[in-house]
C-alpha cells in the first residue's frame, strides 16, 4: 500500500513539474539572459527620456526585443519625436531604433 502511495505521489509531482515547466517556456526565441538584457535596455531608455526636459516621457512607450528598441506613443512636436530617438540610440546595447511615435497634431487631422 505504501509503495502504491509513493508511486502515485511521485507521478503527481512529476506531472506538476512538467506542467509548471511548460507554463514557463518562452515562445519568443529569447534566452533568459536576452530577456534580462532587453529589460535593462528598456529601463535605461525610459530613464533617459524621463531625465530629458525636451521629451514628454510619460506618453512614450519603450519596447525592446534582442536589442532593437521600438518607441511608440504621442508627443507634441517633431523635435520631441527626434529627441526621443536620439536618446534611445545613445544607450549602450541598442542595435536599432524603430520610432513609431505619433505627433498629437497628426492624430487631430485624421
């Protein structure tokens, strides 16, 4: 009886472990180290945007994938948009910047 209990418990633990590990798998092709690097790059870009008085950082979103930074959101002027891109490009580890920031004036015209 004890043997059956031990086997059932072991099988249950194994099943739980497999289920848990399947839930933690990544489907974006990045390693854990690359994920950490991308998070650090995003944090540094956000910090640079927040420190710069020429950019409304609160309305700019930053996403990073394998060192490629994507900026999105809204700003008031073309100068703010260009400055956000300059700041992102200056961060170590950034391979390229895709600037999808939209001018608020362009939104009003649509």
